């Protein structure tokens, strides 16, 4: 079942659950029953949100932001050898591009495209000082941009990398995992799954079984090397999480640089060939299931 078939079913189920939860709250007050638990209130809050977040996570410098830029087809998110994402970026499909800071009190402040790095890169924060938000706490940076393959109501969330020097980055990522509809976990061909990644994935699978695995940077290695690393990591994933994942764990290779080049190509035949060479079609099909 694809997303277009699944969406009306999920909306119907969500609405019925919201009606039931509202009835429980009403009855608990009218009958002087003990207040409903915070878990029910949290469930109602999450169900009330019309959108779905696909959270991209993984260890630092695995190519998460480069992968997302390739999906978008634009150099939007901060990337580079020294760049480290320090905040959450929430990317949504929109006819017009716009960018804003969204705070935990639900207030928002528009920013320019050129300011994305200022507010979302640890390098800039270290050089220029952490941004001051007048006693407000930044929740995420909203990026609205035309992304044709992304269904309405579904957003991609880029999170700070795990295992960085900044403990706050991991705390931010852990918080967003709690609200994820699905998770895309990113590996690279340097090594198979390590203990820290396994420990984090245990937390993820405690929240959702919908975890997809991607290996980026394959265009930086010999094909035999990254194929071998995928095989080794898939074996480790099956042993550790085979009974928890929505399907048998499979890692989808993606050449992000090639996919990005495809987005810049004006010649249709060349664009199509680059997309195929990037290995993205298989990953895209899985994303949209």
C-alpha cells in the first residue's frame, strides 16, 4: 500500500482515536475520576498534529545534511568538513520558499536563506557566539521549499549528529525521536555498525518500528568496499533488531553527490541516468511506502 492509499486510512483512525481520548477526558471530569495519565495527554497531543515527521539521524559526519540537500536539490543545509549541524532543521514541501526560527513557546521569527548556517551550524556558533533569543528557547528551524516527491503533511527533520563533542546535540536528537513517525538512520562506508549506533537504535526501536537505513558517501569508496560494509552492517542489524523493525533490516545505498548533480542537470536523459547511478530510486520507493 503506497502513501496515497494509506493516508485516508490513517486520518480516519487518528480522528477516531482523538474522539475516544476526548471522551475519556470528559468522563473523567464529570465522574470525578482521577485525572487521565500524562501518557494519554501526550498521545492526544501527538495525534492532534496533522503532519508526520521523518527524522534523519546518525553519528556525526555521516553525511545526513548532504543527503537531505541532495533530496532537495539545493545547498540549503550547512555541510562541509568542519560544519556540524547544531540545531534541528524541519523541511516541508511548499510552493514558495521561506525560512524561520520556531521557538518552544510556538512563536516564530522569519530569517533569510543566508542565515540558515548562522543559526544551525556549530562552527558559526563557536566563531560568533551562540545566538541570543531574548529568553526564548529555539525548538527548530523551519525550511519551506518545493520538494516535489514529498507528500503534503510529511516533513523531513535533520538532527544534530550523535557522538559529537557537544552533549546538547544528542539531547536534541533524542527529544525529536520521541515524536517521529518514522526514522531514517544514516551509515557511511567507513565501518560497519558500532556499539554507539546500536545503543542509539535501541532507543529508536523503543519508539517506532519504522526505521529505514541508508548508507551515504558510496561515491567516495570502491564499490566492492561499500557493498561489503552494507552486508556486514545488515547482518549486525538483523541479529540485533530483526524482530523489532517493520521489515527485515535493509540498507539502501545512496550516492548523495551524484543525486545532487542530477538535480542541477537540465538535460532530461542525463538527469535520469544520474538519478539511476545514484541508487536513489530504490531508497525513494522505500521512503514513500
